[in-house]
């Protein structure tokens, strides 16, 4: 107990010393934090915009490579199926491709929505003044440090689109993520049989010419799973015994070139990684939309809940209507539009103007017995800790 008190005393002295060294009666501690992060802000302001352009080109090239490989190597395989399956594959693949391309470029080139500039504060309900723009900031609008602008209902700045996700392009962003996930999942299922044929083919290890030609990519193939085979490569190559017969090609081809081998492995690994990453991202954004909040508002609402919990109160998101209405509001589904505008490319605008937002019918703060009892227990524990310190 005495050792704990000494360590606690040393910690308090050290903390007081650091605070006294950084203390300035004219400036708050937030100014010191901003000054410490000034190099990071400079990097974001001057370099992030160029990184966004590189990412847009990268997404375009990767998507184009997937489409080219599908046409060159998967479509001939699909044409060996039943005619009904061929027709279904072609319809689904091109439906997904059209939606992916449409929603991606709409999200990239659509302005998220800028608050009205030079409008008096009295004309915008519940407006605040942005500390950086020195302009009225409507509810749910936030300032982007990369674009150096305020945007309506800003969710986040997406470097993969080199654009902010806001009121006018939020729907395009969400639908692009969903259709891209469906597209990569479709490619993974379609390619799986062909991928296993190439990935686990014994010639990948035992054929000297093939191993040298595809040295970079094939190291990550069966070498991971067949370590014992790798140890006997020299023995098998020196012997005159023929390599055991592998299963037939899924398409029935007698020969497959090394380009197909590399393309199929590249295609499956790329689409698998994108499927996993986009799946997690989609779950996060679906949870946000179902609760009527953006990525920025999720952090704000969490802090508001913590503040309310200290007073024994609960907190409701003022823009959470219910999960069904939240999705309808985002997708723009109303009496004049059906769900067909989501399944097919559509450039319709969202409902509202992004400046005025109706409040939820639920009270902003409410009494919660569980939170109140928990806050009282926390308060009593803090009193006991102070008592023991004395």
C-alpha cells in the first residue's frame, strides 16, 4: 500500500510538472494539441488530394483488370455450362458491372453539397458558425480538412473516391460498396473451381520451366501447403518417373497457358481480399444508416451518451426515425419511387435540401433507471476512493 502511494505521488508530481511547463493563461490545451499536430495537418492539406487521385486511378485499373480477365478466361468457361446458366451469368455479371461503374463515378464526380454561403444565421434553423470557414453551418454539416470546405450531412472523406461523402452522394457511395461486394463475391464463387485447379496443380512445383516463368506468383501457391513436396522437388526432377495425373481442367481444355494460371490466381486473391474488406465496411455503414447517423455523428452521439449517463439520463439520436425510414430516406424511396430505382442505375436526388432536418419524435434526453443506478454506483465508488486516499 505504501509503494502504491509513493508511485501515485510521483505520477501526480510528474503530471503537474508537465502541465506547468505547457501552461499558458492565454491559450487552452487544445491549442497545444493543434500545434503538435501541425505537420500532420500540413501533410493532409498538401498531399492527401494527390493520393486521392492515385487511388481513383488504382480502383479504375483494378476493376478493369477484373473485367478483362472475366471476358478472356471466365466467359469461355461459363459458355460450357447449360444455356440457361450461361444466360443467367451474363445478365448478373453485366448488371453488377453497370451498377458498380455508374455508382462509383457518380460518387466521385457528384458534389456532396455545400451550405449556402453568405446567408444570415437567422435564416438557417439551428445553424452554427464554422470556426474554419467562418460561414453558417447547418445541422449535420461538418468541415473537411482535406477539401477545406463544409459539406451537408458529411459522413467522411473517402480517399478511394477523392471526394467527401455527403448529402448528395451518400446514396451513390453506399450502393457502390454493396454492388462491388456482390460483384467480387460473384467472381469468387465463379472462379473457385478454376482457382483450385491452378493453385494446387502439382506442375506448379515440379515443372521447372513453369516454376521459373511464374516465380513471383507461384511461390505463394502450394508452397504454403505442401512443404514436404518442396523438400522432394530435386529428387523428383532427377528421377525419370512421370508426374502423377492431375484432375481435368474445369473447362475441358487439354492445355492452359501460364497467363491463365497467373490471371486466375490474381483474380481470386484480389476479389477475396476486397470481399472481406468491403464486407466489414458495409456492415459498419449499414449499422450507421439503420441508426440514422453518419460516421462523424457516431462519435458525437457516443460523447453525448457519456455526458448524459453522468447525470443518470439516456440520450436519443435526434435524426434516428426508425431503421426502415432511415433507409428509405437515404435511398430516396417514397410514394413516387419504388425499390426499382435502387436495383437499376438512377440519378434521382435525395429527399430534402440537406439544410433543414426533421427531428425524431423520441425525446432527446430521458430518464433511465439502469443508467441512473450505474451512475450512482460510480459516484459512490469515487467517494470511497477519495476516502481511502485521505
